[in-house]
C-alpha cells in the first residue's frame, strides 16, 4: 500500500519501508511520529479512502543539506557579498501506511542440533 503525504509544503509518495528526506521537524533520532496529512492512498491500482488514514514513521537523523553559496555583485560599484546557507532536514523511515506494516523476511533457523548434539542425562551418567 502506498500513500501521498504532505509535509513541509511538499508532497511525498511513501510506502512501508521507504526512507525519505523532508524539511526539518521537531524530534530526536529514534522518535516515532505520525504524518496525518494524507492526500491519496492506494494499493495495486485501486484508490483507498483517506479519512482517518495516518502514516507512521521513525526519525532516523536530523541533518543538514549541501551548502548553497549566495553571491551578489553589482557591476562598477565595488559591491560584492558572499554568503552560504545549509538547509536543515529530517530523514524518516516509513514504518506503516494505515495499519499495514512492512514485515522483515523470515530467516531460516540454523540447525544447532545437527552440529552438536546436546548432552542428555543418560550420557552424563555413563
């Protein structure tokens, strides 16, 4: 299932397990947040009702973007200004869209019994 959410004046298409970079929001790394401004939701080409639908996410990190150099100059007036800017943003991991969560693939259990048999009471007495 996917959803289109609006945050920070931008729209993002998200699904469970995705990582997105959005405008800075309050919170620390590891905090869980809910994005409740869902514009559209769907699954396999079918659109779903967005009333009451929320997207659960976890904050991975608070970071800064690339530096942007702002240079101003006016010809023949000896006017030059150089300034830099780094936009702050938040990196999110989408945990669930609605009530659907992404499940990790199950790993095959290692057979420890075949490698080394555990001692039993009968072998301990002998």
